[in-house]
């Protein structure tokens, strides 16, 4: 639930009570550390609140002068003087309030600006483990609703507490200076405010909870049914009317709950209005008795001032009844934000991070063990060497750890045991920016930004020239497609590249990696889940890269595997076999089984009597017959 919805309710839910933070000195110190850079402006806000509170009470005090010296004594000049003075201080209070509001809003906006930047920078440093285990909705809530709630706390809660306390103190002092007996009589009614406030709070909170649950249901329906995929599905299955009725029913429940909540508030205001009338009536009654029976030194103006001041006390008292709840919610909000700030940065530069003068591209896995969770290893004692200019194909059953191996090279995760070295240096000792600049990954799940082809290419190299982009697109076998677009490089690719086919997205992804010009190319199932024509065009783009660059291939296509200098077979997190295609087939092990189930179709003769494997081998070795 968004933080805004928590304010101005008289008590906490059971869940909030159970999860309310322990307010410690350390927590308060951390909260106020965000206010410290703006301490000068905060003092100014405090002075403005005090001045505005004082000025806003002066008209109530001047009312007594207007009555006693102006109306009762029929003194026109005094009447005009006090009326003008009352209007002047009212205007002054409003102007001071505008200044206070501006400064307060300025401080709140800058604090949320600081916190958003700090949060975004911190989240950018999080490892891939955080991205894969955290719920995206929670992360977005921290960045939006929770930090927006900080602004609400500063502009409303903190200043409301200060303003109400100052107003209450000034009003009480003024009342007691006028007449301590009537002041006490008027304040007898104040404790009774807690009764309707608490009861109405419970009722409204009950309806608000039900309304929020209904609102969540409506949002869920909207998020689900208005998505591109569900819109297509509902049309194909003719379920538009069903989805409409589902939304209409939820919307109807929301309206009924909102009406009941609104009426609960109406009865609360009736009761509260009755209580607010009792205090003034008591002052009029006791004040009248003192004036008429006991000839006390009281005037009609004094009694009027006391009644006016009492009325000004009621609003601060009612607001301060909710201070504890608002305060605890504010602390809970800061605690939620600090929980994210306190998540340790798992992958970070070493203090003495190294940037080598010379880059070759030799990668060594030395007895590497790794698991995404403790006590559940994914890789077990993995060792191999990839020499610069060579290529390795990694094959194995689904879930065997193939993608995990390549994730360790650019330090998306760190090993639990052993080490991964790049040109003889442990990757954990290399500068992180340098290391990741040397690795280019083309994955099965291609991600394109909702922009132009040019935008997506420039993400790899911001200062790339037109000629460089054209060369990369030609190597990726997609230049013809770009040329045929009316806008060329400025053609929009759509959200996540939805305007492109799977093959076009993949080839554009390859072009982006080529533009980056890394030392090592990694292809992680780059041609899977594509039709044969798209797969062939992508393969035509990949083959020259494999032959000319240091490469790691995770593939299901036999020709891609055969292009590698060595094949590693992974099963249950271990390298169980390694060698050339023919040697591994002859072993009759895991690779032979994979070959029979997945790759053997490449050996089936085509119409010309030549198998795909023979065609591939002859294409690589002109004039030579396959063994």
C-alpha cells in the first residue's frame, strides 16, 4: 500500500503494530542526518511556524478589543483600528505561511532528491543475485511510494507537529493570562475528543482496509487485462464481456465501500461538532455567572476571546491525538528505506583494483565452486582454460550450470571457492568497469530499449560514428533490414523490441555487442527459439566472430559446436567430458547421448544427398572430404 494512504488515521493495524520499528537513537540520528545539510533553512521554517502561529491567534485576541473598546464603548476609531490590525496580522500570518510552505517544500524536495539518487546509485551496484531474488514491485515501491512518503513526512508530519504544539502552547498561555478559571473550564472538554476520534478512526480504518483491498483487486485486473498479451488473449477467446463484468463488479464494491467510509466520517463530524460546542457553552455559562453573580473583573470581550482561543485549540488537539501513529509510520517508512540502503554491495571494486596495460583474453577457471544459495552448489570443482584467440563450446542438459559458468566471467556473481582469472589476474582484483568492457554477451533473452535502432546501438558506444554502426550492422547480417526501414537507423524498435521479429532483435543485439568491441564474445543460446531462416542468418553473423575472436558458445546447433576448438560437457555442475566432437561421440557418454537426441538431425541427408554436417565441414575445409 502506498505510504500516502497511511496518514490521518487514528490507530495502527495489527500488522503495523507487529512490524513497527524500534525507535532508537541510532535510527533518529540517521533520519536527521538527511536534515542536517538543510539545518539553516529548517531553523527559518521553525521561526516562520512560530511567527505564523502567533499571528494567526492575534485576531482572536483582538476580537475582545473590538467588542470592549469598539462596540461596547461605541468608539469608531478604536473599532476601525483593531479591525485593520486584525486584518493586517491575518494577512501577515498568511504571507509567513506561504514563505514557510515554500521553504518546507524546497527542503522536502531536495531531501527526496538526495535519497532517490542515493537509492538508485546503491541499486545500480547490486549484484545479479539481488536482481533475480528481489521482487521488482518492492524495488519500485522503495524508489517511488516510500521516498515520496518522506516528502509527506517532512511537509506534513514534522511541520504539523511543530505547528500544532506551538499553536496549542500560545493559545493556552493566552487563555490562562485572560482568566485561569475559564481556561480550566474550557479545557475540561478536551479529553472527551479522544472518544469519537478513536471510535471513528477504527470504523473508517476498517472500511479503508476493505477499500484498499478492493482497490488492489481493481489494479490487478487493470494491470493484467490491459497488457498487450491479455488484450490479445481476451479477443481471441471472446472474453471481453467477461473481463468487463469482472471489472464492473470490483468497481461497484469500491463505490459502496467509499460511501460507507464517507458516511462514517459524517457521523464522526456530527459528534465532534457537538463536543466542540460544549466547551464554548461552558465558558459562556461560567463566565456569565462570574460576571452577573460575583462581579468578577470580566468583560464580554474577554469571554469572547476565551471562546475564540478555545476553538483554536481544538484543531491542534485533534491533530496531536494522531502524533504517535503518524510518527511510528514515519519511522517505519525510514526503516524500510534504510533496509535497502543496508543491503551490502556484493560485487564491488577492490580497493587496489587493477587495470592491466596489456589485454590478451586468456580465461582460466581454477577449481571453481559456486551456488546461488548456501548449501546448494550449482558448480562443483570446475576447471578449464580458454586461450586467447580460441573458442570453447559448452553443452549439457538444461539446468546443468552452463549459463552460470559464463556469468562468473564478467563478475555478475563471485565464486564461492577457487578463482576465475583473466590474463592471469583474479577477476575480483580487476577494475570492474575494465573487466566488463572486455566481455560481450549475446543471450537468448534479448533486451532492447523502447527507442530507435540508433539509440540501442549507441548504448554500447555512445560516440560511435555512422560508419562504425553501419559496419557492425553489416557484420551482424542486419544492414539490409535497416536500410529498408523508412527512418533507417532512426526506426523505432518498440517496447522491448516488439516491432521486430525474434531474429531481427537477436541480430541487432549482436551488432550492439560488435560495436562494443570486447575481447571475449559469449553466445548464450543465441539462436534458440527461432525459426530456421532466422537461425541461419544469425549463424552466418556468428561464425566469422567465432573464427576471429576469443569465444565461449552455449548452443544447440551442431555447426556452432563444431566451430569451437574444444567442447566442454557439463552435467550436474561438473565438467564430465571434454574434447573434439568425434572423440566425444566415440566415448558414448553424456555428449553422445545429447548428440543422438539433439544433434543427429544435422546428419540426415537433404534432397541433394549431402547432410548438413557434411555441408558445414566442406564449407570450412574446401576440397577436403569429411572423416
